[in-house]
C-alpha cells in the first residue's frame, strides 16, 4: 500500500472512531480544505469540535471504507455511512426522528510525508435529506 493510502486509511479510521488526536496528527496545520464541511468552513478544529454533535446525532453510526485508491501523493476514498438519527441534526434544522440513513461520499486527499495537505469531498447530501424526511424523494411531492 502506498504511503498516501496508508495515511488516508488511518485518517478515515480515526474519523470513524472519533479519535480527534489521531485526526489532528494526520492533517497538516497548513492543510487546504477545498470543500466546506457541513456546518461551514474548512477549519479542522471546528470539524473536530463538531464530533460530539455528530456522534449524538447518529450514536449507532457505522463508517466503512468501500474503496481506496492511491497513486503518488494522492488517494481517493469512497466512504459509506449508516446510522439512525437519534440526536437530531441541528445544523440542518432536523429534529431526532429515528430515521435511518445510508449515504456515501468521496474524498480526494493529497498527502505530503505523513500528513494530509489538501482535501476535496463530495457527499450525497440530497440522499441523506430524503432519508431523513427533510426533502421529498425523486419524483415525490
């Protein structure tokens, strides 16, 4: 496995286990976040501070790496997240409703040494909103 793939696997496993110290150690303090995180901004400390809120929203959350490819200093990962909305999603204005979600996202990371220095992401937010009853499904009213 390439160094980029190893770093990204460790990072994604740290996110999945809410291990803020490992997340912080694997992301360069000067990293560039090309995609705003849910809740706004690319500041890693803000995202880490939001970990308890996300954990409360989906206490049974399971994140799995479905695919991981790397070449040179870049790695691409497809993540699948499943969980039940038991704590609500205040950043989306959604109360706890017991509905289940099953969504995926793709992240592209650029790694330098043993740290992520750039990140791009695309999450299927509309699918999650439909599963949470916050917007109609395809063809729905």
